């Protein structure tokens, strides 16, 4: 606390020391530009990809779009072929995935966070689930083939939409569980304490405070995981997509779940494997379609989040 | 091993303590000096003593300001609170003792030229001795937070009270023997009274020191009686 | 002085019993149960463990009815932990264990047949940070009564009464349906107090209720605590010693001891009338702490 400088001295040195010095924070500035560069690269890369796809698929997207969206697969010529079956198949698979993955995933998360919190069992399960999220999707395809197609064939009827949906459900389940666990953990303990403090039971605290507070995050996470499922091709190929005759138009809605099916990513693969530029155009156009589909699902996620996150 | 987290506050309290001890020292010196002046009839040094009291007044004023500031800014509790409360009351007591020294000095000119009998002179010196001892002991008790020492001050004061009685007898014997006038006797009696009062202030301070150390507010007999009467009234 | 006042209050038995007794037998019930009625909590030999770790050791103290009891002490001394013994909030912490007895009106709160949910309805709590639910002001206060099965028709009344009691009614009566998050910090905390008293508890526990508030808001809460005392028994944890001095009747000073295993265990050092603690505490550790010569 010994102040040696006189007021005049302080004023003089203030004028010197407070002045902006050129190059004082070089590292900070450099880092900022590095970050900007990374951002530009990432978004630019995506933009280029999208641009290339649109350009490649332009013939179909501009001239033949309605036919392309409303017609089924055709071996005869590229211009005849459409993605209708793929769109329907993908949506059906996603529906089945959601029906299985969302309730099971959320229930698992609730159990882990609210009932088994801190126990060795919960920690073990959580660790394993986190590891499962990193397993390649093809492995889930093998699992689906072994379990859903073969072992549970009585229920799934073999290589069907249900088997495909369940396979993808197994794949996204870890993501659903992890996002739900994080969402539940993010609910401030003060909210729980407040409810317990006025005499709420565990069930009341959970159902009326914790779940509503976590719901927007949970739904966002799960819907986004469905979007990921929409884009998967590898596991579906193993569990029967695009195998055999593609049923179209001659079955009712319920029957299509237990019949042969295809999905957009599988169709893209199929298009791309055909010889000839026309098929390439189709593949690009189908890629744009799947992108739009994924964007729409993400839109639903955003809508749900806003809806549940009613600002209080 | 305690760690101090209110260093500045406690340093300020220590400063006030030092100021008070200094004021007590001034009283002790003043008693001796004024007694010498009284016995030698030295009006010049009496005047000096009177002027010196201004210094004491200033010191007490400054100490009081420091106490008020600490009360307002530091919200003292427990021993800190008791210390500052004690300091505030002690300032008044010491300052009064200083005034009494001045009063003795003022009386010197009024009894100037009187030839005091040896017995009276002897008693004045013994009263000085006791007043000095009392004041010094009290200040020691305060500086050392010594409740035991503070507790015996009352008994020491009894010695001064006895001397004071003896002194009054001697003064009036003097007057009866026509050694001094009634007027002068009264002046001398008042001077004796000043010494006795200095002892009373020392006793008051000692009681505050006991409060400071133990937290017990000294019991007053009068307060006890009043409380008994109040309780009786309420039960009626 | 204060000790005398405490005894005086303890003798005003008929008034308090009449308020509690709903059976209609008001006069007969009062005889012979003086201490029972006037002591809300009797804690003896309370230890709290978190797993193997002993957080609090051997606390014995009584909480008197319609008094404010303040728990003070350095951080880690277990004062909040102890507060949470009164409404079994410690149950919510994994591995927490309470030993010793905590009697509430003569009933051991830690018996097997006691339902902690019911305990918390009788013994409300206000927390460190204002924690309103993400709902309207109205629904925040209605939450507890609804759980307790209050009829819809009675709710308006309960809400008005609670808000008036929490000195918030005038400020919010025109916007009961708007979000509780729109209130200032101090208002939110008073809302939380209103929420706690809406279920008509007997005791209100407060865990550093003013630590997140500015001085004016703090002053309002302190004012409110003084008023609430007439209806409720209040136990408050505060790290603000001056606050404890201002608002409480009794003060418990907790200290923390480092034991040989390097862990810290809290213990009750001194429990006495607040004026006693702040003028002439009996224990050196209390004195050192409140005068800033912290150990």
C-alpha cells in the first residue's frame, strides 16, 4: 500500500500507459482470424457440396421434379425413375425408429438420472451407452440382421420396415439417452428443491417440474437423432432395404410396414451404381431431396423446442 | 492460531487504547506537578498546568471521534463492542480527572501566600501519592485487560477516602487554631475534595475495565433498589 | 435481559395452544405440556454423515416456538446441513445419514414411519437463491396447496393471503398471471416465502435467503421475518453475522474442526440468546469469529 508516486507523476504515467499500443494483442487478433477462417471453411465446404449437388441434379430438379417425386423406381430408364418409394420408406422407417427409440431412450434417461443417480450401476450403464454412440452404423446393421430380422422374425416378418426401423432405433438410442440424460441433469437442483420444499413427492417433482423443464431439450435432441437416422444407408442395406420387389401402390398403409421397402439413402446408392450420366443426375437430385427432408425434420425440432420452451 | 481479517479496524482500536493510556499518563504527571506547585505556591507552573489541559481536551475529543467512527463504520460486536463502549466512557472519566488537576491548579492562586501547617502538607502529599497510584493502577488494568487488578481499585480508593477525611480534620483544626482563615480553609477543603474525586474517577474506570473483560455491567446498589421497587409496582 | 424475555414467552402457553388446538378442547389441553408446546424442535446428539464423511457432530439444541433462531458460522461448519435435518431435506442427498434425534413437537422426525413429504408440508423452506417455478406468480403459490389437495375455489383466497403475508401483494396483485421470472430478485425471494407459507406450515426454514439480494431487498426480507415470527417459528442460516444480530432471538454458532484424517467436521460451539452472543459470548471461538479474528 505504499504509494510513492505523486499525483502529477500518476497523471503523466497514466497518459503514457493507458494509450493504445499497436500490436499489443497480436495473439488475440491472430486467434480471432483463425476462428473466422475455420468457420468460413466449414460453411463454405457445405455450400460447395450443396451447390455441386444442385448443379448435377439440375436437369431433374428443374424439368422433371414432380415426376421424380411422385414416381417409383424403374430399371428401364433414368428419366422414368423416381424417389417416391424412397421418401415413403424413409418416413416409415423414421416413424418406427421414433416409436421405439424415443420412449425407451427417455425412460432410460429418467431412470439413470432420477432413480439410479450416482450408483455404480448407473455410472456403468452411462459409460457403456456413451461408448455405444461411437459404434459404426454398419455394426448396428449386423445386429439388426441377427436380432430383428432373424431372431425376432415372428414380430418383424423378416426384412421389413419394422426391422429397419428397429435397427435404426438401436443405433440412435444411445444418442437419445445421452441427450436426455444431459437435459435432465441440466434442470437446476433449485427447481427440485423448491418442489420438495413445499411437500411434493418424487413423482410430483418429476412429472410436474423436472420433465417439463427438460422436455424442450430432450425433444430437440431426439428429433435431431431421427434426422440422423433418415440419412443412414449402411445398416438398412443389411436389413433389407431395396431387396426384392419394391411394393408400391398395391398395398394399404399397414401392409407396407411388413413388406419390402426402400429408403432414400439406399436409393441414392442404387442410382449412383447405375451406369450412365442420367443416373448420376438422379442421384444428385435425390441427395437434394434427402437434404430438404432432413431440414424439414430439423424444422420440426426447432418448432417443438420453441413450443415447449414457453418463456416464463 | 487465529488469522486476523479485520486488521485495520483492530489497529484503530489499538490506537485509541494508546491514546487513552497517554491521557492517563498525563493525569498522573499532572497530579504530581500540581501538587508540587500547590506546596511551593508556584503560580507560574500552575498556569502552565492549566494551559496543558487544552492538550488533554483535544486528545479526548480526537479519541471520541475515532470511537464514533468505528461504531458507525465497523459495527463492532462482543469484545470489540465492549472495548469501544469502555473507551467512550473512559475518555469522559479521564478528561474529568484532567479537569480536576486544572481545578487544583486554579485554586493555588486563591490560597497563595498561606503558610500551610506541616500536617496539612503531609496529608496533601499522601493524597497525591494515592491519587497517582490509583490512576496508574487503573490505567495498567485497562492497558493489560486485567480484571483482577481492576477489582481491587475500590479498596485502594478507600485509603484515599480515609486520607481525605483526615485532611479535612487537619484543615479545620488549622482554622480553629487561627493558622488560616475560614475562607482559606474552605479553599483547601475543596482542593482535598478534588484529589478525592480523582480517585472516584479511577474507580469508575476500573468498573468499566471489569465490564470490558467480563461483559458484566457493574451492579449499582441504587439500580438494584429501583428494580426491586419496579417489580413490586408491576406485581401490584 | 433476553433470557428473561424468553422465559416470559414460554409462559404464554394458553394463547399459542388455543391457536394450535383444533379439537375444541382448548383449556384442558394446556395443562402439563408447557415445554412440549413451546419447544418446536428438540435436537440431541445429531450427527450427519455423507457416506463415511462426518459433516456434523453431536449437535444438541432446542428451537422455541415463534422465535427466530439463527445458525451462523464459517463455511463448511455444517449450518446448512443442520438446517436440512429439520425437514429431512438431507434425504435427497445420496448417502446422507442423520443420527441422533430431531424431535418435532415431541415426535422423532427420523423414525421409519415418518413420511418426509408430510414433514416438508409442515416445515417449509426458503432457499439461498430465489427459485420460483417457471410458471405464473399465481401458479407458483398455488403449487403447494394444490399438492395438498386444496379446492380450486379456495386458491384465490390462499394466494392473496400468502402474498399479503409475504408483503408482496401490493406489488403483484395486478399481474398474478404473469411470469414469476419477471420479478426482481428480492420480489422473487418474497414470492418463495409466500409459496412456503401458502401450505400453512408451522416452521419456515431459511437457507441464506438474502445472500443473492441487494441491501434494500435484504432489509425488506428482514422486516418480513420479524413480522412472520408472530405466526411461524423461523430457523435461518446466514453468513451475515449482522443479519443474525438484527433479526434473531437465539443464535447458534457452529465451527469447523479439521480432524486427523484431514476432513472437516462441523460442531455447535455456542447456543445462546442473540444479544448474549453479540455482547459477551462465552466461548473464545465465538468471540474470535464474530470479531473477525477468524481461526
